[in-house]
């Protein structure tokens, strides 16, 4: 075990650092520090030695040069059981440094600030911090290195039990965290600088791409029992996303549960009115909104396809109340997710012990943005998320008949749902309820046919949403047979005039969005 006699502290995240340093001092640990950290510790009555005093070399070059010194790195890298290292330390007046406490400012936050220039970004690249972290971690047999304030208390508890010592096992675990931290930090810098051209302009995607996710849980299996799997989350605990869900009850989430829950949450988050979305095998099989009550949204969503909803995933964009919970308890569901569940709802659903209740806080208002990833053999596809802004009033009416006000509302609802249906995707809908879904077909006309075939509710008077253009008029003709009165689609086919003519012949109003929503 390593006796902690000297610690170097220099942190950007100062949460808990004063209390930690006070406890270290109580163990007789000498504290070295720099800059703002040293000032804060001194102001709190803690005895601190400046690094410049320790090295005998002044801080210079606007702080660029302060810890890059042999007395620092020799004290970190020296092997205490190597006579030659010990001899070199004595000859050059190098004292061992037994603990390093450093955390790095998120480079992603630096470059995300409005008006951040390349010069400012580069100036904020920390050199001394990562260098000391790596040196200490490499020599973890003799040096304890801490990057996360969450580790302060466990370290103090161990020192209390051992008389100020830390085990090699603990040091190794902390060293692993260091290399994970510096890998993320270097990856963020690489990703940012990789988008900058020699001329100083910015590219959409970097030359290389590095990302880091933290293990959230090992899963029993993947999509199928013979596949091993694990779930990793982004290092952002403020996102209102499945990765930050709090499980209130139920069995452990499976691979497929997580996939479907993510699809459900993204879909329901697209609505402003109280909404319910039911997902089965990554496709909506029920969706509805209600300005009256959440339970109404759910019962309407369930009415879309109650057979498919069995064993499905339900997501709400409002807290679940007692009335909604009573309806939810009537059928078998795998997962129910919402921003919150009131006490009465939890009491009711607790009787269904296997159903998983997931609470996703929307307090931060931060939904998933940035890149969308798809792994292929030997490579990675990266794209922006499908978050194109949409205003139903800015669409183009291409038929002789313009949609009525109620049809506009229904078309708007259909367009918000169809983007979450696997392509080729067709939905039938009213202004607040999904009626039929045709998903994942190799021809669009088949999706139109299946949407009608799957519909439990009447399709007459519904509108139709299509994720991409109609290549032939047959889809329009079939929609007319189902009683569809209005259609929303991107347009852009070489046969647009043919489909417009078909819509006019049937008295169907049709609008073009100019935006496609393929989802493979």
C-alpha cells in the first residue's frame, strides 16, 4: 500500500475540493497547488505550497509553463522500488508526489460557446493537466490519481481505515479512469480540429471521428439469446433521453426494450400537446394526443391497434396520473415511460411487478441532438438527426382542392408520426389519432395497402402521411378507395404530375413538404 505524504491539487471543478484538502491535511499530507485552486484552499485556511515555490521555477508564458518540470514529473514517474530512480531523485532534489488531484474542463463546452474562435479553442487546450494525469496513472503502483470529485469520499474512507494509505488495487482502478478521461478529452479536441481546414473554414464532419460512451449495464443478451450485449450511455447526464432514464420498478431492461423505448421516447417528444405513443418492434402501432386528459390520449392510441399493443412500449410526454395508470394496468406492457408518475399511479402499476417504469426528467429541456450513428461492417455511417424544422402552413398545396382546417391539423399529426415509422412508411390519421400503419415495405403501394388492412378504426375521412414521394398513381388510387381525403408527402418524383392528377380526380387535397423522412 502507498502512504500518501504529498499531493498535487489543481482542479477546474472545485466541488468538494476544500473539504477533501482539509481531510488530506488532517492526515499530515503536504499539499502542492497552482492558480485559482491554491488561492481557494488558502482562503479556506489550508496550508498550501505553490508549485513554483516547490520547483524553484516561476510560472511564465501566461500560465503555459508551470507544472512541466522535472521536479513534478520526476516525483510522479519515479519507481520507488528502483534504486537508480531513487538515487536520481536524491541527486536532483526531487521529492515523490504520492497523489494527484486534477480534473479537466470539458473541451466540448469550450467550443460549443457562441463566438468561440479557433485561437480561443487552442488556447484552452490543457497540456499540463493531461500530462500529469498520464504520468501519475502510468506509475499507479506508487501514485494515487483522482479525476472525479465522486471519488473523494471513497479515498478518504480508505485512508481512514489504513492510516493514510491507498492500495494498489484502488490506484489501478483510478488509473483506468484517467486514461478514459484523457481519451475523451483528446477525442473532443481531435474531432473539433479535424473540422477546421487550412484556410480556417469549418467542415461538417472531421477527418477522423472519436467518441466515448460509458457502460450503463451488461444485458442478458442482444436482439436474440445467442448474442452478447451491453448498453453504453453518452457522457451527458442532462439529456432527456433513454440513456438517463430512472427505472422505478420492473425487470432489467433488455436490448430490445432499450431500442423500442428509445423509439417511443423520441416519437412522443415530438408532440407539444399531451401525447401517448405505443411502439412495437421499433414502429408506432398507436399514437394520439388530447388537450383534455392524458388518459384520453392513451385510450385513443391503444384503439389504433390493440392487438399489436400487447407487450408493447408506451411513452408519454406528461406525468402519468391515476386514471391513466388504471387503463395501463388492463393489458400486458413491457415498458411504460414518462417524465414522472404520481404516487397513485405508482401504487396501481406496482401490482404489475414485471412492467418496467422509466422516469425521464425533462427539466433540462435538452433532447438528443448532434449525430446519429449506424454501424456497418468495417465502417460507421454518421448523419445529422432528422430534426428538420416543420411548419404545416409553409407546405405547398399542389391539388385543385386545398385542405380544410381540420385536414391541416390531421396532416400535421400524420407528418409527426410517419417520420418514426420504418420506410417505406404510410400512416392514416385523424387530427389527433393514428388509425393505420404500413411500415417497412419494399414498395410504397404495399404500405398503403397494409395501412388499410391493419386499421381497426374506420379509414374513411382520414388523411394519409407518406415519408417519401409516390412513384406511381396506384398508391393514390388505393388511398382513395380507403376513403382518404387529404395527403401529405415530400413530392419530388418524376411522376408528381401523375399523382397530382390522380388526387384531383378523387377530390383529394394534397400538399408537398419538400422534406423526406426515410427511416431504415
